[in-house]
C-alpha cells in the first residue's frame, strides 16, 4: 500500500513538472551565447559578470539582449553587420525573434544597435538616442565593461517600461537620475562655499580701515574743475545667435529597414 502511495505522489510530481513554463533559449543564445567578445575587450572576470547580467535580463523578459564586439567587420556597414549577425546566427525569442543587439566595431570605432520583433516598438529612435547618451562616454574613455553593463541595465528598464506602461519616447521621456556621488560632492561643495562666505564676513569685521572704491575722500573740495567734456565712439559689439534647426522629431516611434534576410529591423548607429 505504501509503495502505491509513493508511486502516485511521484507520478503527480512528474506531471506538475511537465506543466511548468520552460524558458527555451534562442538558437543563437544556446549556440553562440549572448555575449560575443571577438575583439577581446573584457577580462575573464568582466566577461563572466557581464554574461550573467545579460542572461538574467534576457531570461527574465523572454527577450534576447545581445552584445557583439569585433576587431573588423569587413566591407559591411555596422548596421548591416549587426542585422545579419542577429538574423543568421538565430537570435531572438519567440516567433517574432524579439531582441536587441549592440555591436562594437573597433577598427572603425563605430557602434550599431539592431532591434527585431518586439524590440522595434520597445526601443524607439528617441529611446536609443538616450541610451547612447549614457553609453558613449564610457566607450570614448575605453571603459568597455561599464559601457556594456550600462547598456544592459537600461535595456532591462526600457523593456519593463514598454510592457507595463508604454515605451520611452519623445512624449514619454525617462527621468534623469542624479548619481549619488553627484549629491555627495555637491553637498560638500555647497558646505565649503557657505563656510568661505562666513569666513569673509568675519574677516571684514576685523578691519578698521577699508578700501574706498572712489577717491572722493582724498580730493580737496573745489580743487578740481572740469571745463570741457566730450564722448568718443571707439567700437561696437555685435552678437549673433544661430537660428534653431527645425528637427521633426516630435512624432517619435521607431524607424525601420529590411535586412539582407528580408527581416524588418529598427536600430541606429554612430561613432565613439
């Protein structure tokens, strides 16, 4: 009797496992991984930490976040290379191949973002611009781990925002978060300035003789008479202000293009 009970419980346990949702990696993620550092920009520790971060964000959101670095990409443009790498390596979750890929071309110091599936509406043109505003300074300084880690962190935020509310865009801009060290140093600076002003005030009270801005105290009344006065025109200053350019970015959304595989992609590119 006890054996039958144990067998029934074990059978129920197996059935419960079969109905649990299973996260299936994309072909690209399982074969090549989501972090492909062909340019060897990361140390072993940095690679391990960043890979774990990327996989955590990707699996949590069922959305491929991919980072690729290359020493050279040949004759292709960064956008073409990023699109083809995503498509032909088999990245992207689900039937629509949801994902985003960030490419770094070290030979030409170029970067490119390629979005596919849900990644196209999740990461608008404006959203990509704001992401790169935070990422590019790290790239220019050669701080590649910080650049990639920032990119992944922001991807997580942008995906969550798009799912729970609406994507970041021109009419739904991300809030600017002031880093804690800015607050600390700002507080120290304000304190120092206040202290300096207090010391100046105390110092001024100790002087019995003060500097006079004019020489009236030293001129004998009636000893100096002006008999003639005239104004001479010496020069003039002209200031010019450039007319603001009319950039039609108020519409927002994501621009798209078709890759060599016939897949629709969003994205952007630039230099660092």
